[in-house]
């Protein structure tokens, strides 16, 4: 349920309502918009019948949220959420944020070369996995903390921010120390203990859609993070599993406007995992920008033939630069910028 406050509601009135909600055993979440302040209430709403909140000073009306996801919903917050990564990088506004780099952190030399190349082409966030969830237990699993340290070194050299994956609750503090954005991968989208753990910190979280998950399930996973107090969530469409087997997955372009209609959270797209073929990545990226995404997450490797993971879907720096030129044109056509 949401409590819509009057435009002239005072801070003392808001504080009183919040305290009363807590006494009822419910969890209040305050959202301050440009015109109104809204308090989202999480918990068993039947108790409100005992203590109607409409009578409190400063309250305009109390409305139920019928969707199972409450805090993620547009009903809770009408304005788009802007996730601030640092003072210069904000995801969810006019600017489309580009995140690029190799699938895995393999070595300092390779990562540094990739980072410098993607920065020249317009990327502002460096992607690279230190911990890698793989289908086969015999595949490269990542360098772990060593990989995080390499990411930090390259960040210092290039000024690029870092997005990297977290796989286990025991590594939350470790990854939080190095990452500017913590990625929760598709395989962990419904790892609810992990979602709660990143919900208890304030670091931005990039949540990838599960390969067989509906939009509703995707938003419910995001709800876990927000319900713990972390509203710095970025949703990532990365393709879903369908009967088509020519591509690795099927990019659900529909999901971009659909999610934006249902939720206030920013949406980015991973065209590399969605297609699985480097030659299809530019077209998928342009389609995502045209559909209204807030960012792209692209795999780029200086020598894909020697990549330890996902070489077949990684662009070489020259192809990434070509793609960026085309993506900029699409962004300008739809009133956005890179």
C-alpha cells in the first residue's frame, strides 16, 4: 500500500506517520518526488483497518498496490529512478551509459588493453568478471580476488568505473570493496539470500534477468533488493531462452518498454549474451537503444580467439568503435545521447 501525502505535509507529520507505521509492525519506505512525497508500506496490510492512516495530519489518501511487487512499481514512484554511480555517471536519465570490456578478467595486460580501447570509443564503465558462473565445472571460473585487484588497478589507470559479478553472500564485502556496480547474474536472479544481502548495502546493483524468467518474476527479484532498503537497482535484459537455437538466447526487446511501463527502475541491455554471436551484437544494441534502454553492457576483447570465456560473442575494439558510431546515431534519433 502507499500513503500519498499532501503537498504541504511537514517533516514532523511525515516522521509521525513513519513512527506509527513502524508501531503497527509494518515497514515504511519514503519516496520524495518532485511534487509529492509517498510512503510505501510493506507488510500485512490488514492491520491498517485497526488504525486507518487517512486520519493522520498530512495524509491525502491511502491506496493499495495490487501488483505483487510494491516498491518497484510505478504506483509507488511515478518518476524514473536515477541511479548515481558517481558524481558524473547517472543511469536512467537522458544519457545512455555504455559498459564494456571482456567477459572475464584474464590478465592485467589484456584487461588494460580492452579498457583503454572501450574508453576511447565512449564507454564509461569497465565490465569484467572476477568470479564466473559457468555451465561446466571444467570451464574457467575466474581469478577471484586477484581479478578484483586487477580491475582496481586498471580503474586507477583509466578512470573507468567497474561493474563485476557477485556470486556468493560470503563475498559481499569483498566485491563491495572493489566494485562501483555489483552485478547479480542471470543464474542468481532468484538467489534470494544474495538479493537480500546486496539490499542491505547501498552500492548500485545491476540485476540480470534470468534466462527463463517472466517480467513479473524479474521485478519480484528486484523487489527483494528494494525491500531491504537499497533503491540503487539497475535492471538488465540479457535475452531469454526460447525454442530458437540459432542465437544463444532471444533478446526480448518488448521487455524494455514493458518494464518501463511497470517500474520506475532504469533498464539496460546486454546484446552480447542475448545473441551469442559478435556479428549480431551491433544490430541488437541499436534495437535496444531505439526501444528506450538506459545503457548497454557489451563484451569487448582485444583477441577473442584467445578469450577464456565467451570469445564468440566478444567484439574486437575496432568493431566496438564502429558499433558505437551507429549507436550514437540511433540515440540522437530518439532524443538521447551517449
